[in-house]
């Protein structure tokens, strides 16, 4: 049940306080980050969908990672650009809760995708001959459904638990988008239930996921080191390096941000702002670049698409002239 007067609650989002009313100074770099993130992930998504040779578990999961990155980018885009381009910082409670829900849901889904990608690499290295028979289309579809349902269901109670609070006069949030741990900080009531459920939700998603990823890569490392041929070892490591980078980009800022929000009350106010921006803006931008550079098949298909378009134009012109 919502607290009385909550319908009229409006939060004030923060950009970078030191810039004051000159937030537009970093508008161009932020817009560039979003363009790279959306264009890069969309390119990977389209290429994997169109090329039948890439319809394998590794690339299907990569496409799912690109979809979650696009979801995160679209979720934060309205408020981030609203602040830094139009200097508009107000957000109603319901809009804030909606953004919060989708933001945490996509983050939970991305964490699940990273686990699935770790398992995929584990099966490919430990038992390559049975790879196709283990990770069938049916199994892959069940994995995808589990990732989506877990993200939707685990985060679902949080907006309703948050909406029931009366909020204090100070309604200034620490970030340029709504995060659960940031919003409940302003609640004028006991937030124990939210804090406990939030911690349980984090443990059920990122906590267990990070543990499974560590276990998977310990087993992968053990299998790779048992390979006698140096060339085969390097090839096995190269197939995993993209995923390791994606995992580190996702989990290091996430863990750091959670620690700062819960225990870093005496730290600089700029630290959580910068960590939150890195957590939500950098991985969607870097992931497609890493996979494009380190995955030969993706890189070749991207080059093929652009080369085909470049070469195809003169042919079309000649055809028109002949007609």
C-alpha cells in the first residue's frame, strides 16, 4: 500500500555537482558513449541473427548479452540525457520506480547471461566432442527462459516495497538514474525489509552467479593447463578472454558500488557517482568492441557486411545505367 501523498513525490536527479548548471559540458562524450553502445550491440545482434553460421550457443548467448546491454542503455538514456543535455533533473516517483525495476532487471539478466557463457566455454573445453549434444537448442531455450524469468521475478517486489514509504523533504538522489539502494536512503521510515530483500536479491543473482563463474573458470584453467600443446593452450585461452573481460567489466564496478553505498558513508560523494556511471555506461560500450576484436567470426562478418555494402553500390549504379 502506498504512503499518503506519494503520488505527488518528485525526486531530483544528480549529475556531477561540481559542474553546477554547466552539466552540458560532458553532454557530447555521453552521447558518444550511448551511440557507440547502441550501434555496436545492435550490429552484433543483427549479424548473429542474419548469419546462419553463427546460430550456435556461444553466439546466441552473445546476442542475448547485446540485448541486455541495449536494454540497460535505453533504460538510463532518458534521464542521463535529460540532465546533461537539457538540464532537467526532476523525475516522478512512478517513473523512478519503473526505471529502477527495468535497470535492476536487465542487470540481473546480464549477470545470468555471463554465467551461461561461462558454462558454454566450460563444456566446449572440457568435452568438445559432446558440445553439440549437451547444449542443444532445447537446452539453450530453457537457459534463456530461466535467465529472463529470474530477472523479472527477483526484482518484481522491489518497486512495490519502495512505493509504500513516505519520503523525507530531501529528495535529491545521488545519481542520474534511479537505483534501489539510493532511493530507500531518502525514505522516512524503517527500510529494514527493503535492505534485507535487496541483499537477498543481490545474493540470489550476482552473488551466486559470480561464484559459479569463478568455479567454471577454475575448472577451465585446470583443463587448459592439462593440454600439452602450447598452440592448443593459447587457442583455448583466446576463446575465453573476451568473456573474462566482460565479467570483470560488469562485476568489479558493481561490487565496488554496492560496497560504497552500504559502507562508504565517509568517502567522497564523487566516488559512487563515477562508479555508477562506469557500471552502467562502460560495459555496454566496451563489450561489442571486445567481442568484435577478439572473436574472429564476428570480426569477419562485420568486415564482410561493410565491404559488401561498399562494393555493392557501384554494381547497383552500373545496373541502373544499363537499364
